[in-house]
C-alpha cells in the first residue's frame, strides 16, 4: 500500500490567500484525522472523520478553517483567508476502525508570509 | 481531559548503548492505548510501538520495548543497541479504547545518537 498521501509537501502563500491541503487515506481505512504541528502547541488534532462524517472538530481554530471528506478516499483542509499564524506542518492520518494504530502522511509544511 | 507529559526535552546516548525515554499520562479511563511515534528529520511520523492498557505484558518490537506501569500512569520507551538511525524526535501518545479515536501527544523528546 502507498500509505497516506498528502499534497502538496510544501506550500508558501501570501496572507489573505486561500490554501487547500489534500489527503488520500490508506485504502480501506474508515477514520481520517487532520493534525497540526507547531513549535508552540506541539501536535494537536484539528478534526477527524469516521465513515466520511466529522466526529470531532473541536480543534478547528476558527471559521477560517474548514474540512471536507466527500468520499472515503479523499479529504481536504481549507484555510481562507490564511494568516501568518497558520504557518505549521499539517498532517493527515488514517486508521481502520477497530484497530488502534493511526498511520500518518508525510505532512504539508505551510508557510504564510 | 487526557494529558501526556514528556519531561525530557532532549536525551543523548552513545551508539550501541541503551536509552530510556519517559512518559507519564493522566486519564480517568480504564481502557486505552499508548503509543510511541518517531519523527526523524524527514518529518514522517512513524509508529514505533503500541500498548493496550488491559495487557499486563509489556510490548516489544525488536530493539524497542516499553515499561508500562498502569497504576503509576507511566509508559517509558527503552531503545537497546542504539543506532544512528534512531536519532529523531520521539512522541508519546494516548488514545481512548472506545469512543473518540483522537491521539493526544506529549511534547516530544529529541534523541541524539553519539557515534
């Protein structure tokens, strides 16, 4: 299996622009997670889906952030408008319900200037 | 709310020696999972080892083993015969066994291997 695939690997954008991060989970996995990693806050959950339905979005910072999972093989995390404080590494992870392990993608490093 | 604490921001070990990374956690749950993830400079988060709280036996994966003390809420990682490739950030993580599947991470320990 190719593992969790995220794109792009790196994104540099100007403040105020819309940013879309993409994730393809491992085939057959039915839980998908978006995490953010920063020096200040470490690794924190933004949102997770089970069977394409958002289950916990309590970590989504504010209305500028939105996430969708239109089908079992694709998810997006959108930031609009982006701000410099959104600069971070964004990870997508997936797991199979009934299994404890979550497997991570390689992350997207977002820089907002 | 669950919390995970890693009190060692940095550790170093001589190549081929053994090192132990510490982790404590707080939870009111009785069933849960604990994990160690490795993050090398490539940024990839790699699962190293997992432990189910209901299992008394400590998990082992090749050179990696854990010391799980449920009553003390302690979950340390021992790396034996350290290799240069073990150099990375190591994160301890907690997940409930039922319900919310999210991982709660500690702040990480940066491990340096001295040749």
